[in-house]
C-alpha cells in the first residue's frame, strides 16, 4: 500500500485480472459473465454472502475465536449498475429456504405435540429460524432471530436508507449490536413487558449492502463510532451505460448463480453436519510472518501519508484479511470438507490472493473515509475548530493541537481536509478563516 492519490473523491482502480484468474472455481464461474465494475461488484458482494455460509469453520485471531462473517458496503451514484449486487443473494437463497422450511416444520410438530399431550407444558416452541434477515426490523426482532439462528444470519440490502432509517429509531437502533456482532461479542436483551430474554454468546452476522454517497452520510454519521471501520468498502462514481436488457447472456446469468448455489448449499450442509468438533482454519508460520510484515508496513504508510485516525480501519482490515483467506481456502477445498484432523490450512495462493484483495479494499475504504462526511465535523474536530478565532494562522492551529496532545502532522492533515470540505478558506499562505456555515 502506497500513498493514495485521490482524484475527485474516488479511486478509479478496479480489481486486477490476475486476481480473477486465481479465484476458487465458484467465484470464477459467477464473475466470468461480467466485466468491469459489474464483475468487481459481483465478487465483492459474493464474498460477503459466502461469509455467512461457512458454519463450524473458525480461526483464532488475536486470541479470540473468529468465524468468517464479513460486512460489505458498495458505494456509488444512482444508475451506476451497483444493483447487480443482488444476484449474489442467489448463492444463499437455497440455504435460507431450507432453513425456514425445516424451522416451520419443527414449530408445527412442537405445537401438535403440545395439543396431544395430557400434561401441561409451558415451555415455548422453538422460534422461527431464517438465514436472511431484513434490515427493516426492530431490535427485539433482531435478537429473536439471532437467538434462534444456529449458524448466523445475513442482512442483504440494496438501499442503505433502509438500515439508516432503522438506526434512527429508538425502537430499532441496533448500531451497537452490529459493532459487537462483527467480533462475535456476547449480546443480550431483557424486556419484562414483552417477555423477551435473549442471551447470545457468539452472535454471527454478515452484511452486504449498497447505497449512494448521500445514503452513506445518513448511515454513518461519524467515522469515530467504529461501524464504518468494520466494513469492506468498494466505491466508484461512474454512471453505467444502458445495456441490452434482452440479451441471452443477461438472461443466462441467473442460471450460473443457481448452479453454483447448489455447491454452496452442499458445502453448508457438510459443515453444519459436523458431529464432533468444528474445523479450525490456520495460517502457516511463513504466512503469519508475511501477515505481520505487510500490516506493519501499511501502518507506517498511514502514519506518514494519511489521517492517523484511519489506523482503526487498518487494524480491522487485518481481521478482514484473515476472514477473506478463510473463505477462499474453504472454497478451494470445497470437495475435501470435512477435512482430516479438523484443520484447514491456508495455501500460499489463497493467502497472497486474500492479501491483494484486502489491500485493494483498504484503498477504497480510505478514499471514502476522506470524503463521505464532507461538511460534517466530528465532536473532537468541532472543539478544535471553534477553539480557534474566526481568522487564524497555521501556527495558532498547531499550538492548540499541542494543547490537546495532537501531533503537528495530524493537525496539518485536518487543515487540508477542512479546506477540501469547504469548512475553512485559505486567505494567504498559513492564514485561514472559517466559512459562513461554521461561524
């Protein structure tokens, strides 16, 4: 990762052809019918969907037990073609349908058994289990579905506004749940009036969503609340050309996904059917050394060239890298699961591939990080800005920053960002004034 040159607030970079040639067969087959941005969107969203399809596969990261679940966000203007993301849902539809069908059957049998029983039984029947959970949901409902889910859930939403609206309601503000679920931290709820109690030890949640830059601003109101840093981000600002919506290739695309979905379903069933132990995903010693070396270099690059506040994003992209490697390894070994010895070791091909993919996503995350909150100040930046006079010098800004234990380099970066966001205007070299919206 090198210093990133931002052009117009986005990066025009796309995933390299060499990445596609080394992908597991399933990912190659579903991306081959597409080109350009559409192919990138299919790959990015498919990784997110498949992260919800690997039960009983885990790894140990920073001393914690980690599963494959990822959060994915595709940010682009309206009419940009990002809706192709929805095709990736086909990969998990059969799992969802079968899970729901089995759950309804179990519930029905439980209720019939209660009717036939002569003894009083106050124990509730099992709650309905699903695999795909809507974003338009209350916090209580979310806990119920997560509590009944054996192997985790997927939220897939093509309009980020849907989740934004939920996070703005008192009865459905589950932002903290999303942050905790990313790390499988325990979550619980207890409501006496509604007779709800759920205590979930290892919540597993994957998210795949798309939206416009404006929708992102509504969803992520502060870069500092930690939700944004948990997402894989893919962004671009090109408007797609009108395509032939009647072509044979367009009609045939769904058939490709449906065929690969059969393999995904078989893999899911094989993993879910493990009777004894879960399968542990591991990196080799050489891969661990490479992992630490690469992340250390990227850490230094960010400190030298980019906002220091982006370090939390880098740290979480280390976990994202680990999970992407887990997913690629599982897909490359799809015919060898369950494995001997209950261990799945990452190949060098999958590790290098995961590293390249994660570096690419980190660049997109940084670009979006620097632009999505134009004109919006974090609480800390607001204190800094309004701690300065209406017209101030760089020296005054540096002095104030030192009082708050903020490095000179970071303050200079803030001045650059404030200028880009039209928060301040340079009068001459080293002299600035606040703009009218920040009087």
